């Protein structure tokens, strides 16, 4: 996974910073905006769907209520005729003996039907198909129960009705409109011997008028228990199965998604007490038009916002990276050792501006340091020249001392010969080919040669003792560390020229350090406060007491150096601390 991610982002590393910032900021702005557009569309669509479902359920329920009221009216009218005993008597009388009696029957039937049609103008026609062959027919209110009627859908629906009403729809024909027919078997008090069939015809358009307003932007159907369409705007659907895949659920009401004419629709249905269902088919495209329109507007605004955002992001990235490029230019000039950066204008007071100011100060500091290093390099070269020059002088000095020694031997003066020999050895060690350090062993030898030279002068007045830990002899030490203090003892500490002076030179380890000490029992001196070194110019400063302390501190650090303790009339103790490496 990490390898794939690295492979994907690898080209990103080689982009310019401006391009990286632009892409990152753009994605950071576009992705939330796209999420907002998607969320808004989903929310609007969900709200519209919920509103449409609620509205359709309400309208379907209202259609059911109106339909039930309508059908109740027709059922009650049929019940009035079904329970009319006078009508039953007229329909069952035998008119073969006295045909004139049918006139009263016609008067009664005509009056009853005319009153019903007058009070119910939505009824198209009413007919009784009689089974009594002795009753003449008028082909208006009374018709024969012939084979043609027996083969009709209205008659077939009466199978098993037992006197209850049945409703059927007759599709429209070229010469007549679609008709909604109520049929009822007239068989009161004689279930097995009906005396007629009552039909009440209502124009299907009158039934459809109950739901016409609701079918303007959707398909509204009335279907019976078998799923057959009873009423619809498209009359070709009448007496056919509902035109959606599968059957309607058994629940009294509900909604589900389906297909109608190849289009995805929302199906909402409700069941009447007669078992019929009012079904509404709403194409998703119809009620989502507003959602799509709102989404298009939001998307248009989002695209405009993205364009403005991209422009602002590009400008911001350009301004930002332009100052970064200025910083890169500053660093490249510093890389080329161009430290005069006064021609670069300030980059502001923010973090980038602070970095630019820091680079300017860095350039100035580098310029100063390079100048200092250059001067020090010149001083170093001069010092090397001086060392080379100094290496010439010892040769002349050694040759001169050798000549003096030869002259002393020739003149039989052993003291002068020893003194000159010791002096030559002293300078040979002290000069040390120009090096600043030597071993403690060599430092002790150098001190011994110096003491030997002085003993020629002071003889037994100068008594020097050594207490040296042999483990410290290989360790390095600053050249001419002990000799200046021994010289100071000889020159300033001897106060009795008959007694002389004792000098003890010690060297030992103290944990990680080495401590050397030069102790004498000479005249001593008054100390100002504590073991401080004499100030420059003091008579005890000698040749190099402070010089020794300074050289040790420069080489090893301020925690090392020289300390002096002295009491007048008792003596002086000099302690020298150096690292034991």
C-alpha cells in the first residue's frame, strides 16, 4: 500500500511549490463544495419525495372517500329498487291472462326510474333485464334477459354475488363512451330464482371526474380486487390489468417504486371498503424537476464560486511563492558569497519576512566572520613565517653555545662547560621545533636543566626536591609551565643568603585531572583575598606567571589554570591544574 501511494505521489514532489499549493488549496476548496452540492441535492430530493408521498397519500385517500360516497349512493339506489316489493310484484306478475295489466307496471317503473334519474343526474341510464316472459319490454327501462346480455361482462360478474352489487367498466367504443356499470341480481326472497337483473350505468368520465385534478401530472387509476383497471384517463387501460410489473401488495395502503411505460415511478395506493384501490403513479422525473433545477442552480453557483476560488487561490499561491522565490534568491546569493543584500526590498513582517530579515543578518554576520577569519589566517601566516625565522635562530644559538663549550674545555673550565651544555639542552627542549606543548617528563627535564644552570651561581643555597607520579610523565602540558615559578622562587623568595631556599616540585593525579605544585619556604608575600594571581606589573608577576595561566585557559578551558597561596614569612604554594588526558 505504501509503495503504491509513494508511486502515485512521486511526480508531485517535482512540481513547483506554486503548483503544489494551487492544487492542494483547490482540492481543499472544491471537495467541500462538491460535498455541499451533493448533500443539498440529496436533501432537496429527499424532502420533495417525502412531501410528494405525503401529498399523494392525502389525495389518494380523498379520492377513496369521494369514490366510496359515490358508490354508496349508487348502492343505496339499487337497494331501494332491490327491496321494493311493489316493483317485485310487477316484475313477477303473469300478464298472459290480462295483458292490459302491464300498463300499471310500466307507469310505476317509469315514475320510479324517472324520479331517480332526475334526482341523480350523473346516472346515464337504468335498466332491468326481466326473466318474466309475459312482461312486455320497452327496450328502455325493461329489456329481455337474452343471450347477448348473458354473455356480457356485467352479467358474468354476478356469479356468486347472492344479491350483492357488482361494478364493471365497459371500455369506450367508437359510437359510445366508456360506461361504469352497477349490476345487481334481483332475487330477494328467492335466491335461486331471480326475477331480473338491475343495471345502473354511469359514465366512466363522471367517476374519473373525482380524480381528474389529481391526474394532471401523474397517472391515477381505480382498480378492483383482481387488479383490473376500472377508471383511468387513458380509456384503453379499462378492464385490463394494472400496467406495472407484479401485483399490488395486500396491505390496505402504502407506496413502492416500480416501472410504468419504461419510466421509474412512485406508486402510492389506498383501498376502499369495497375492496377497490385508488392507485397513483408519479414519475420521479415530474416531482424531481424542482430538485434537479435547484441542483443545477447550486451547481452553477458552485462552478462560479470555484472559478473565483481558483483565481484567488492562484493569486495567493503566486504572492506566497514569489516571496519564497525571493528567499531562494537570497540564499543563492549567499551561496555565491554575495553578502551585500541591501538591494533586496523587505519581504514583510510575517514569518517569511522574518526569515528574509534573518538571512540578511546571517549574510552580514558571515561577512564579518569571513573577514575575521581572513585576518586571523593572515596573522597565522605571519606567525608561521616568524616560526620559520625562529627556527633559523636556534641553529645559530646552538652553534655558538657549542663553540663556547669547546673553548671552556680547551681552557680547562668544567663549570663553564657544564653551564653552557645545560643551557643548550634547556633551549633545545624549550624551543621544541616551534610546538606549544611537550610531555610532563620533558617539562621536568627542562626545569632540571634550568635549576642546574642556577646552581652554578647559588650552589648549596638552592635545594630543589621532586615528588613525581610516574604515570603522569607521558601526559602533555603547556611548554614552560614550571620554569617561570621556579625562576620566581629564586629571584624573589630568597631572603637569607646563608640559609638559602627549599623548593618542592610535585606532580600527581586528582581524578580526571593532573595537579602540579611548586612550593617554597621563602619569604612569602601578602595576599589580597584568596588564592589570586598577582596583577600585571606586580614584582611577583615575573616572566610569565600570568602568561602561563592564560595559555592553560586558552588551551584547556577556564576550569583549568594557576592558583597561588602565600603567607609572608612562611612561603608560597603555586598549584597548576591541567586535564589528565
